C-alpha cells in the first residue's frame, strides 16, 4: 500500500514543522537543530528526547487509529505530540515513570487532535491548532502532582502581586535582539536566542510571508510587553512573546487571506494575545500549571471564528430593538404579522 511506502522520516519532520503551520521537511530539520542546540547549551537532553518520542508516538498512533491519511502525511497529527513531548520533561523531573507519561501523553494528544477536528473544526471551521497540546499538557502536568513517581519542577508563573509594578528600564539593544529571538524559540519551550534564530530561518525557508509574520509578531509582543511594564525577567525569557508570534502567523497568513485589512486585524489579535498571556498566567498559577500556548489558542479561536464576515452573530435590526419603547408595544417589524 502507498501508506506503507511513505517515508516515515518525512512525516516526522513535517509533524515538527507544523508547530508553525508549515509542511516542510527541511524546515523540520532546522527546528530539530534548534531543539538539540538548546539541549546542548543547557546540558539537559530530556527536552529533545521527549520531543522525539512525542512526534514518533503521536504519528504512529494516528496511523494505528486509521486517521485521515493526508493529514498524517502532512504532519498534522505530529505537532501536538512534539510539544507534549518537549513540555513534560521541562516541567516534570526525569524518572522512568516520566517517559511512560510522555508516551501516554503523546498518544493522547493524537486522540484529542482527532476530537478537536471532529467538533471544533468540523462544526465551526475553527482549526484545533495547538489546542490539543494545551489541554493534554495541562491535564498531564496537573496530574503529575498526584503521583509519587512524578515530581513537578520549575517555577510556576508569578502572580501579579509578586511583581512590583512600575516603569522598567528599557533593555539594552543586544538584549532586545536576544528577546526577539527567544520569543520565537519559546514556542518549543526553548530559552535560547540561537535556537529562536534557527527556527526563524526554518520558517523563512518554507514561507517568506510566514517568516515576516513571525518576526512581526515577536516585535509587537516585545514592544507591548515592555511598554505596558511587564515583569522584565519574564519578558527577557521570551515568555510574553511566543503566543503572539503564533497569533500573528495564524491570523495574518495561515487561516485568513493576507490583505491590508487582515494585517491590521492580525495586529489587533497579536496585541490582544499579549494581554491574554498576562491574564492566563495569573489564572493558571494557583493550579501549578503553565499557560503553554493557551493565550494564542484562545485568541486565535476568537479571531478566526468570524472568518471573512468579520461580523457578530446576526441580531434583529437595531431599529427593531425595544430601547426607548414601551415594553407592551410590538416593534414595527412585527405589527403587520
């Protein structure tokens, strides 16, 4: 069969590139180099190993479940697995139980992806995107608190009260460049600016408009976060920028046809994502879970739902509303009925 002859390596690379909505094996290679470089610099390879396990398990699960052949070949069932595999070792200490946890989480992400496709996408035309990763990641990290064989590590997002708000000094030019690339790298939970640069190169290889959108999203997020006085330590790590990068790319290039109007619309969505990032960091912190790409997911769902109409659900004409009219009097449009 054709499916048996298909190159599994290409499927896995495309699954990795689909994190940024791109179906390109070469782009996937650049992404893997970025992930491996961050592990090399930190000396911690668990993230790279987890990401590899994640994409393999998620893709094979999709095959075993006879998911849509074209979608599997395009990598659309792999990218959530990559993110789950990278996220769990980032927030949970390495133990034998962790790797079993990664396998189950990656396989589950495929089922959740199919569920999102059958509901959110099929009924409302809204792409699931990284929503399955967010839901699976939240449940897995939260669940880890219940099991003695798993130890949640890392700092939880700080509450607003933990940061003394005020005017923060503007970062130096070199740090601004570093933050710009970290914003992109943090989509894969990578704090390395070099990794972010490699990812951006990979995006440009697949699509110049996509590369421009990703770069613009990082710049907008950087300007808004600094301008609004966000915690400089969090901004410096790129944690205010990764979701806006995805939003700019998704709304400005991928899911809507690019035009001046759509560019302005994507700008609004990108700025909104920065604010949603701050809000969700506060909301999820008491639960001991990170926000992951939930700010992007929530904003993208809301901004993509209107689609080309860009109009709210139709109501009765404003003239027919009962404002300024006695409640017992029928509106003009119904009097002749």
